[in-house]
C-alpha cells in the first residue's frame, strides 16, 4: 500500500529553470495538498485541491502553479525557479476536506528535496 | 504572527520516562488539533488528534490534553522509547477545514537508552 507517492525525491535546479513535482495517492482521497517546509519552520500550505476539479491558493502560493489531473494525481509546477524556493516539498491527501467532522487527518508523502542554485 | 507555537525546539528524556511536548495557540477559533511525528528524510505521520469538545484523548502510549481556557495542548508519551526520537509537530484547524491547518515549528524529541 503506497499511500502518497511523490517524485522526484531530489532535484537541483538552476535559477530560472522550470520543473514539475508529481504526486499520486492510492487511497481514493478527495482532497490533496502541497506543503513546503523550510529549516526551523512548520509546514506551510502552498496550494490545495478540496476535490477533483478544484484548486485553491494556500498560505504561500507565489511562484507556483498546480494541476489536479484526476482524483489520484496533483502536480506542483515551478515556472521559473528562484533560490527562495529551495525547500522540502510534501504532497498530502485526506479523505475529506473537513477534518473536524470526519475525525480525519492528512496523510503525507515522503517529501521532495529541491535545491535552486 | 505565529498562531501555533511550540516553544521548545528540543527535548531530551530517558527511556521509560514520560515525554511531555507542549503547544500553545492564539486563535480561539481553532477547534481541531493534531500531532504529527516526523523522522528524518520522511514525511510527517499522524499520531493523535483531539477536537475542542474534549479535553483528553488517549491512544496507547500517547495522550493529548487540551486546555481551551489556556489555549494550550500537550502530548504525553508514556513510557518513552528510543524509537520515539523524532520531530513532533502540533497542528490546529479553525472550523475543521484542512486548508486552514496551521503547523507549529516542531519539537525534536530525543529518547536516550
């Protein structure tokens, strides 16, 4: 049972290059998320998709775009990478968007380490 | 402005003793709280949660306590084991929405054999 799978695990980019982080979940979850984690910081939400066909900005969306390709897949694109985007990126999913009423939680992938030089 | 604060960056305890990790929050609208554990080079994994209608939730060795008046929650691990050594994140959600989930900066727990 893979859960949430994200690729690539490691990537080095030059400033101005573009790349796409891929994410897929096999838990039939409705909601998917992209977070970033910087040293000494908590996880911050970049974009989310509450359900297939919808996407919305999170706390730190600038410099990113997302695509909810289907129920399973949610990709994150950096159009023109900047050193400030050096971070660890986590894709995540949850069965339902409303955590409180479902007693639900968010399940995370293993992370993608991105360095922009 | 940090809405969820974990004021202790690190904590060290002896195997078999109790570990207490603390978390303070400022937003009175938070109504659902979660704890995640993270090992190096892995994604966070869910540990335990509590809703604002409760003041305690237990799951095996893990217990979360919520003090709404003090806007404080804590995670107790009893007994602590070396495998519990990890970074623990506290997270809080307002109105139960996952897009409003706010994470603390984490506390690194080291359990010494």
